[in-house]
């Protein structure tokens, strides 16, 4: 049922939290709502690093709308640790966002390696794990701070539910 504060939503949040082994998760009306809520929690002027290869709609939003909000977004090759490390600015980068496997090329990024790069710079790591699900990949256990799922895809069997979820370590 689509209203945000009801037992069905709380049950789904509880299941996602259990799968991710965290105390709580948040369910949103879509993955874009989940992702933009996360980016919206940043301050104007914050530096963000995101992958060149990622879900196009979010990439476009980061390149246009997020910039209008004052976020400074830099795109890097997330599957190249050296390129990603060069894009991250110690003390300045607030969030590193990766997607693995990445849509549409199925590029795989080393979550633990990127977590080390992000944390060394004082940034948080968020992982879009839509294509993997918590059954196949455990971003939080690998050092990520946040994980996002498009619950419309793997979590639900693809296309009979529209939802997004965030879980935080």
C-alpha cells in the first residue's frame, strides 16, 4: 500500500534491514527518491564523486539538478582505483557513490577498496547495489556506509513494485 506510514512499509523496511544486517532501513517511493534524498542531505558546496558508468537517470540528475543545488559532482572511472583515488579530495569530498555491478555495462567495482579510499579522505561511501541484492553482495559488510536498492529490480523480481530503499551502517 502506497502510504508511507503503515505496517506493510514497516515490514518491508524490517526485511531489508535484516538482509543488510543493520538496525533499520528506509523505504521510498522509488530508487530515485531514495538516491536524491541521500544527495539532498548534503550541503551546498559539498564535493561528490560518482562513476562515469551508472544508471543514466541518476547520472543526468547529478550532472544537472545536483549542480543547481550547489553540489560539486565529479565523475570518475569507478572500476579504476587510481582514477577514483585521484578524484577524491581529502577533507573536501563528502560522499563517494558507486554502483556495482553498474548499469548498463555491468562494470564491477571493488567495494572494500573504494571504502578504504573514501574513508582515508574523510568521505562516506554509498553503494547502489540494485543489480546485486543483499543476497549476492554485502556492501555494508565490505566497508560501505550506505547501500541503496531499487526495490523494483532484483529485490522484488523486476517491475511489479515501484520502490527504493536505503540502509545505513
